[in-house]
C-alpha cells in the first residue's frame, strides 16, 4: 500500500471536518486487473449477487458497473446537510419507490465491512415523467426483479475494508494489501481512497504519477465533492453531493505529467442529477473518493 501527502488542493470551498486531519491524504494499493461477470438473479439482493461473484472469483475488492437492471424493492438515500456539527454532511431519510425501478447506470466500490462483503453504490434511474434521478442504494435492502448482469473490475492482491474514520466521523473504505497468491496476470491496477479537500482531478493525476501509469482508465470512481464546478460553466455551492465517474481516462501531457479527462454524474441535495466534466483544481472532495484505476497500453 502507498500513502502520500496532499495533492495541490482547490480552494475556498474546502470544509473543516470534526476530527483531526490525517496527514496521509491518498492511500492506494496496487495489484492486477481482473474482469468478472456478475449474474443478477431475481430474488437476490444486490449485495447477495455481488458477494457470490466476488467469492467465486477469489477477489476481495474492486469496482462494479451495471446498467438496465430492474429492482423491486429498492431503497436509497440522497446527500443532505448534517443536522449536527458531528459531520459536514449526511444522508437523507431512506426512500422506497413503489413498483419496479429500472436502473440506467450504476457504479459501486466493492470491499468488506466487519468481515462481510460491503458495497458503496451510486445509481441513476429515470422516473415516470422522464426525469433522471439518482441516489445511494442500500444494497442489502435492494432486490433484483429481473435477470441481468454487471461487470466487476477486481484488483487482485488488494483489500478495501470499511473502518471508522476519525477525521470525517464516518465509516469509510480504506485500501490495504490483500492475498498475494491472487495472481499477477492482467494489467496493473490500483484501488485507492482520497481524503477530503483534495482536488478530485488532481488526485487522480497524482495517483497515476505515483504508480507510474502513463495511460490509464478510471474503472470506478465513487464519492462526493463540495458542490460542483463543471467545465461547461455549471456551478453549485451547496456542499452535499454524491458522484460516480461515468468516463475517465488519463494520458501523459506534453509536460510529461499525467492529465485526467473525467466525466461524472453528480447528485445534489435535491436529488437532481448533473452530468459534466469537473474543472481541474476547483472541485475539493467532500467526504471521500474511492477509485479503481487500470493501466492501459500507451
């Protein structure tokens, strides 16, 4: 596992968290990428389906992606303001839509909590009036309604365990070295967690520089930023958000340093969804950013 101090961080929207600032702002563990198909069978919870696939593949951590999957019931929360100074943001009440909800796109960090499989999942779906909505799914309470499938981008030799984080007063994923016998076939990949107030884009670039990735693809990115600043000019100063990386590539710039090109879906405190490219240097992380990044051929 690797740790580092701060990447250059973005500015006046950074927040003060309740606990002591951890000096290790970006933690990562390197392994090898493995692509695993995940079968979704009616009646299973989302958590059960992923647990089954993870165990069969002999993996402990990775990023999950799926689309066009129907759930009933589905339970989710949205980002909102904390009612106490114990945290800078929190979750809304749990929402339970009636009937079948068809997920258009969803992404999750896959790891463990207290020795059991655990998911951090952000999803997008379309309501009856055509409005795209989003939220943080509760995978143990969300049940598959129709046959479907997803893709797990596993990182062999790595773990991602959810533990208490004093800085933010949340239970958050933290990467560490896993089973070394998991194999070294496949491209190099890293699983990482970035702490609050680091700029999102700069952190991805710093992660690739540390591991020597000249070209890479962001297989999974789950987390939150303080409001938003998009390249198209869209801005929002309300801190509570949740996000998922839709597309992310890293290339080597003319100066020889990594340059990230990332598109995200961001869910605001109203549940509205905004899609765009974050401005480099002006999107500090709110609580955390979990990443799975895979090296690609130059």
